[in-house]
């Protein structure tokens, strides 16, 4: 890994940590608060690509596990992973990788609408699936009951998706960090149509 890649990984771990400065909005049903931090992995994947995006969130999770108070509300430590929000927190590394992988694969076809769809798929659909499974176990709810508890998060997460897509497309135009894969014959043929 090049020095530049290490800097990007550390920078996006720091961005995710910095998003903890927005105070969490606690919800009483499951104990999972509404925070701004899920914007971090959305940005990491869409700007850095799958490998560096996932590594940035793994670094962030390692720092949280080590006890640094980097989560919203100034918390950290291994106990946070066992809480109801643990599945969402762990899911950040997964969605950063997934969003980055999709951005890399669709790089030559990316526009704002495609970016929104990719980030919404990873940052809402996949993250809710992972987090809900964890909530169901910790809070002793059925899986679909746990999925239903995500309702209060939807508006904020939809806003985060749009913000991440706008920023990612701006970075793609001005200073692309993702190295586009060479176009295949199939890509060239579909573009010519």
C-alpha cells in the first residue's frame, strides 16, 4: 500500500470520527441512536473505492474497540459492539467496501442518479439488513420487527445518501481518487449504443 493510500485510509477514519461531533438523538425502542456517522462509510466507499474505503472503516472500528471515545455521544470500547447498535457499527466497514466496489465497477457509467442508487443500496438496504439482524438478537425482537424499527432513520439516511452522492460526484469530477478500471469491449459497445 502506498503512502497516499495510507493517508486516505486515515483521513476517512478521521472523518467518520469527526461526524461524532453531531450529537446523537437517542431512540427508546431499541437504544440505537440517530447519528451522522453513517455518512462516513458512505463517503469512504464512494470516494476511495472498496479496499481503501473498507480499510478506513476497519481502522475506525479498531480505534473504537481500543476504547477511544469516537462514537457519537463520546463512547467507545468493545462493549459498544455488543449493544443494539453494534450491528450497524460493524456494518460500516461492509457497506464502505460494497459501495466502493460498485463505484469501481460502474465508474464509466456513474452519474448522480446511479451514485444515489448505489449509496442507498449499501447505506440503507444493506446496513439496515445487518443492523436489524443484530438488533433482533440483542433486543429479542423478530427480524421483521427489528427492520420496522428503522423507520425513524429513513429520512436522515436518505439525506445522507444524497449528500454523499453529491460530494462523491464532485470529487469524481475535480480530483478522482478511485482509479477507473480499463473499459472492456462490452463497456465500449454499450456506450456506443
